[in-house]
């Protein structure tokens, strides 16, 4: 459990008064950083077993609970690192559950598990979304496409995410001869800094254009210094570029490579951007369901990247991203989720599944296996 947490005390809190809230609290209380999701995955599978649903952990650790493949409900089990004591706090809007993953994305994951049990929809909890999306890629390779997908990520219970930017990742490497630091010649560290400054200039932010429509740049890891043998200076920088739907990966790579004077760049991954239509049947049904719960639907575009990008590109079926929680709290020390919002999201998911016709037939499609 997270540091400073008494999981039993949290589960015994009066606000944890529904099966959904209990599942949410249990899962948030289990650390599930990328690469260490097994305990949380087993707890999630046990929930489906208690409801007499077929369920198993596949070869990579995804929780698979096949059902009516009219819709696939899927979210990720893993979280980013960071210990946040799991506790219930009272606010003006009612009780809130604090803890790593409560928003990203254990809240959406638990809401979808409840909706899947209530409606009979297909469900998959995937691993590794916060690192390499290995769970989503494994699913693509080992399962046929469903008719439609709801991907679990925080949008707020009254929000529907229709778009994410794409992701380009790469590694810059440079070397230079070692020498006294008083020499004016640039060393490998300076070469890396200079190239990155030029790339940032190429994609300089424009305050008049929404961030979603721009390329943004971010170094994520840097190593540099004298080599082990003492004969050279080395630098290595891992970086990411977020790419909007209007820009091609080839264009962004070419512009970045065009600023390269010294060193080499190895482009390691590209995940394409996604932007779906607000007029799709799935999006329409979400708007209706949110209004029925007393909300005013919001259509969102997110500046990050998610498994939704992969599913949209590889499967091409109708897809939206949805889930309770304020995405501004993702990965922060202040991650917490309103339990009332969590309840609303379950009601919305159940309504959308039922309106799509989930559960009208008893047959479980073979492709969901």
C-alpha cells in the first residue's frame, strides 16, 4: 500500500458505501507503478470472478474479461511513481479519495469494471500505458477489433476526449575529444545543448495558437561527462516531441534533423495523433447520457498521448476517451478524485453501453477472446 496508508481504515470509511467505491479504494491502495502491476491486476480479476465473469491475465499481464464486443471498455492498470497516502478527505463537494492513480487512471479503470459487470460489455485492463504502452500493443496483436472502444482516461465525468496529440521520441548522442575546460572549442555537452536550442526555435510556441495545434518539445533525460577511459567527452539526451494532427511525423523529423550539425539522432518511436468526430454515434450517446445526469457535456482535445492513439490507428473503429477525474491532477502530488464524480461516471458509462445495445444478446463474440 502507499506510504502512510492504513488500507483497511480507508475501506471502512463511511463514504466507501458502494461496490464501485470499494473497488476503487482497493485498487488505489495497491501500488501499481508500470512494470509492477500484478497485484492490482489480480485484485481486478478477482472482482470479475466474484461476478461470474470469465477473466484471465494474459501473457503480458493484461486483465481480459471478454463480453459483448459491441463496445470494449479499456483503461490502464499502471500508474507513475509517487507515494500519496490513500485517504478520504471531505470537501465542499463531498468526500474525495486521495492516492496515486485515483485520477490517472484507476478511477476510470474501476468505473469501467463496474459498467462492464452491469452491462456485459467486453473489458480489458492493460499494463504499461505510462511507459511503452506494451499492454495496448499486445492487445492489438492478439485480438480482433471490437465494434467500438471507450478508452479510460480522466476527462471529468461531464467531458468526452476526442483527440490526443501524437508522440515522437528520440535519442541524441554526441562525442568530442577531451580537453581542458578552459579551451574555447565546444564539447559534446554544448553540442547537445546547441542542437536542442535550435530545435526549440524551430517549434517556438505561438501564444495565439492552441497548444493542441502546435509541436511542443521536451527533454526528458540527459547524461554527459568524461568517458570511462578519460579520452573523450560524451552526451546523451532523451527527448520527446508532441505532434498535432495537422503535422506529419516525417515533417517534424526532417525539421529536427535539419538543425543537426554535430552528433546523431536515433528516432525510437512514433505514435500518431488522433482526432475523432464529435458527431459519431458513441460521442452523441455520451452527450445524451451526461445531460441525463444533469451535466453540460464538454468536448476535449488533450495535449498528451494515450493508448487511444494506438487503438485508433491500428483498429480504426469508433473511439472516444472518457473517465472521472481532473486531468490537471495527473502525475501530481495532489492526485484525488471526487467520489460523487466517480458515481456519475459509472451511470454515464452504463447508459452509453445500454443505448449501444450491449447485453441485448447473450452470445459472447469469439473475437473478444
